[in-house]
C-alpha cells in the first residue's frame, strides 16, 4: 500500500494520476458500492465529477443515501493546501445529512429510513483516554478525518460527503431529530458542534457576556446557541451589512470591526470570546476585551500563528484557548438540543455544478450563512 502522505509534493500529481488510472482499471466488484461525487484532483483545482467506490457493508456499518453536504471553510483550506500538503483526488465534505438505506447485521443504533448525520471524523483508536471519555476528536493517535486522510487500515483514502452514498461504522454516526429539515441540519455536523462544544464547556448562559468573532457558517451557529442558552451575545464582523441578520439570529449587539477603534469602549467587557474568523487578524485587539478570568477560544484556522502580546493576557488573568469540533456523544446532545429548540443553520442550497462559485463566494464572506449541496445533483 502506498501512503500518499509519504510522497513528495512534486509527485503527488503523478500518484493522483495512478490512483485515477487504478480506479478506471479496477473492475468493480459486486460487493463494492458505486458512488458519484465531486473531487479536486490537485491543489486548488476546480471540482470535477468523480466516480469511486466505497467498501462493502460490514456488520457494524450503515449505508447512507446522502441528502445534503455542507461546504465548510475547512474544505476550502484543505483543497487549497492552506494547512499543508493534502491527499488528492480529494472528495471533501464533513457536514453530511442523509437517510439510512441499509444496515449491517450487527447494527443496533439505526434502522433503515432513519435520518442520520456524519461529521468531521469517521473513526478513532477507541482505546485511549480521550476516546474512552467520548472526546474522539482529541484521540491520542489522531482521529480519522472524513476525507484528506487514510482510513485506519493505513491505505484506503477516506472520501467525504460531496457524494451521494456513504458507508460508515455506526459508532461514528449520529441520529438527526425527525422534526428538523435535512438541508439546515447538515452544517450542524461541523459548524454546529464546533460552537456548541465550547459554549457548553465555558458555560455560556444567563449573566455571561459572550462575543462571536465572524458571522460565517460557524459564527452564526455560535450566535444561535449562545442566545438559546441565555447569554448576552455580541457579534464582531467586518461585514456591516450582516447586522440585521445577526440580531434576527439572537445577537443583542453588533460591532463592525472596520473602524480601528472598534474595541475601545469594550475593554474588560466579555467573559468568553469565540474566534471563528478564517483569516489572520490582530488577536490582541480581542484579548483586551476579556474581563478578569475571561477566555478567548480560537476556533478559526487561518494557518498562520498569532502574535500574542503578554500585556494582553496579564492585566486580567486572561486565558487563550482552543477548541476543535466535539465528540460523538456531544454531537448527539447538540442535535437533540437543536430538535428541542428548533435550531438549524441558515443555508443556501446549491446544485453540484455551482461548487466552484460557492467556494469563491465563501472566501469573500458572501454566503447566508452556509452553502449546502443537494446530493441528488452529483
Ligand atoms: P466562513 O463561513 O467563511 O466564515 C468565516 C467568517 O470570518 C466570515 O464569514 C467573516 O465574517 C470572517 N472573515 C473572513 N475573512 C475575513 C477577513 N479577511 N477579515 C476579517 N474577518 C473575516 O468559515 P467557517 O466555515 O465558519 O470556518 C471558519 C474558520 O473555522 C475556518 O478557518 C475553518 O477552517 C475553521 N474551522 C475550525 C473548526 C474547529 O474545530 N476548530 C471546525 C470547522 C471550521 P464577517 O463577514 O462577519 O466578518
Ligand atoms: Zn468543518
Ligand atoms: Zn483514541
């Protein structure tokens, strides 16, 4: 087995080409599942139609007819190799909502017809302390990403949700409350859990002043969750036109970051600041707004380090922390919370052939507030 991760960057295109040729030459075994999807064949390449196969259904696997797949900014970072060398051909997509079409003989969590979701990982070691504590995203051996990674067999490239069918071990999928529409649910599988988890961990609720930086796919879910939990919510945005939407989602205050003095009246103001911005910024402007013992949680992943001034942390015993998605149990808790409170993402549903424009519009912060691809159009 060849690990693409071990191949020097200049050879990745050749390896990709071999892989594609292999796909073409391998006669499709009856027990494999033929899948239609979209792939980027190399760094930053426009998406093309891509046919591939998924494994036969194992006894603990479920087969999913994907209904919608969200476009997360992490998909874009990886296709464009903004986080380093990536695995191609890449079928991104880790915000997956669909319907169970078939179950393996030992499956207990799901039945055919159930609404089901898959997020950012499809497996983990299952034995380390984080895995046993339900924090699979912090697995000591590394979670197995839904794409841009080899599966735990060390050889099968994982293929994500920009496709019409998924096969997954039932332990790494979650149940979607039947009262929620699948298009609005898809983004909950990454954007939703990624904000729900820190909002719960740092106990945002009544009496707490919470700020959300960036009103994008992640940020708008942060506003909805923090408001639903009773916190006083402020949005920091470089898009002044989003003020009305932010307030409709539950924000109490909206601050445009366009003016250099935007933080001056808010020094030592917040208990919790959630940074979902996908681009570089001066983190000190935000740290200064934390009250005593407040925490700024880094969630956005621009791929470059922040320059943190010590003087931004010391004067109020401030903390700078980070948070990454959430574990399976917490994903289920988040979806149940959404079912009870009727919370879904605000989405623009697109057809597969709009994907390249959707990427450009996402990078331009021009989406309300998440693109989801209708999987019947792959
Ligand atoms: P998104 O929909 O593109 O939203 C990002 C928001 O950041 C934009 O809507 C915009 O909000 C703001 N922004 C973008 N460019 C900016 C700039 N040049 N200056 C200032 N603000 C800017 O992206 P997303 O899908 O929410 O993801 C956000 C980040 O989180 C990405 O880096 C992604 O990789 C990362 N992420 C992390 C995790 C995790 O587990 N930690 C999970 C998923 C994603 P305004 O228009 O309101 O300013
Ligand atoms: Zn994501
Ligand atoms: Zn583990």
